[in-house]
C-alpha cells in the first residue's frame, strides 16, 4: 500500500565514473527522476540523498539502482532511457529493466542497439520470437512497426528467412491514385515511404537498394499480395486498421511455410469509409483464441517518441471522452 509518510534514503554508488553517468551531466538525470516522482535528490560525491514520501523515495531508489546496474553491464544511458525507466517502474515496480533494456534485437549499421523500452515492447519481441502470427495493436509512436522491422532484418541476417515482405494498404490514396503522375510504383511509393525510412535507419542505403533490386526485400501495397503464397518470409502488414475484412482475410491466408507475419495498427486512426469495417478490429475480435496467434496491446504509456506525443495522445483521448458524454 502506498503511503505519504516522509522518509529519507542514502545511496552510495561505489564506481565514481558510473555514478557520474547515472547522475547525468549537471545531474540532469537525477533532476528528471526528482521531478517525475516528486522527491528531493541531493548528491555529495558518489552519494545520493533521497527525501520524500515513502513510496516515492522507494521508487526513486529502485530506479537508480536498476539504472546503475544497467551501466555496470555496459549499457549506454541516455536521457530517453531515464524517462523510459521512470515510466516502466512507475507502472510496475517489480519490473526488471535488465530483462527489457538488455534484450538486443538488432545492431544497426551505425552500431546502435535496438532494444525494447517498455514491458509491452518486450512482450511484443518475445511474441514475435515464439509465434508465427503476431498482432501489435496500439497508438502511434509505440514502436510497433519499427521493432517488427528490426526483428525481420535480424532474422534475415541469421538466415532463418530468405526474404522480407513489407506491405500496407494505400487507403489514403483511394481513387486519386490515377491522377498522380508516374507509373503505379511511383504512385504508391509515398504510402510505403515510412517502411523504407525504418529500413534505412537499420541498414545502409546501398544495401537496402541492393536487396530490394534482388527481391530479397519487397515493399508493396497490400493489393499486390493477392493470389500469392509467401514461404520462407518475414512479412509485416503495417497500418492494418485500414484493411477491410476481405483484405485482412486475404493477407492472413497468404502465409506459407517457414514464415512469420506481424500485423500492426492503431484502431483509433481508421481512414476507411464509415460503411466499411476495419479488418484489424474484426481480426482482434475473432482470432484471439487460436493457438499460434498472439496479440500484444500497447497504450500511450508505451510511446517512445518525443514526450509531447504522449501529451498529445492524452489530450485527444480526454477530448473524445468529453464528446462521448
């Protein structure tokens, strides 16, 4: 049970070099923790003094201990990691940050490690490893597509799949596609650009281009999947909230031997005509009981973009609640 009794904690971090990384430049990491959970944090050398409500002080101590443990394991600590740690442990103080932050999915061409940043992201990665079909459902900015892409690239690098297929419905284009200049590929390219952006963030542009030309990586509108059987592939269906019932069924029945499929979408941002039901919502309702299919749900607490993205989502959520009353 949380209490408001004032309490003080004293913490000593034996490695002064790591302690400085933990505190942040000019103690910015400590200030972030103090502000987020309403405690006072003072330092003297490698010693930290915490003062505040009993639960808040205990939470701050837990955060600092776990972040220090990450540093001892060679984890490079950034401001965003501190924010993620605060969010994870505030929601569940029994969580183990090492299990989440040290689970490296892929090392990018810039030598950056892609790792989960929340409990839901960790569950998502584990689901993709262990299930052939995984749905990632939740708001924008929660890493659904990016982490799926990292898993796909990692599986391709290990040789467990022979190709990556990335697809999404070009719903926003509608009938207007015919009035855009260029051939069909040039017309749909803008709707597939976010998938290319994620790929280029993980692999050198030249390598992405080479693999795309060889057909090892295919980025195509969902309509191009009709009539195919996709074997030995890692398939990602992005923006799945904009599929119709027929499109979702068509996609799910394309999956062949030795293939994985990840379906991502945000059911609060559907661009289909009002008379059309979202194939993602229907799939969520009818497929959860099937062995071999896993559904992972994200919330605004899992947003890993700019902090303002969380605030924007919260504001819209409160606005919608007010309209529905």
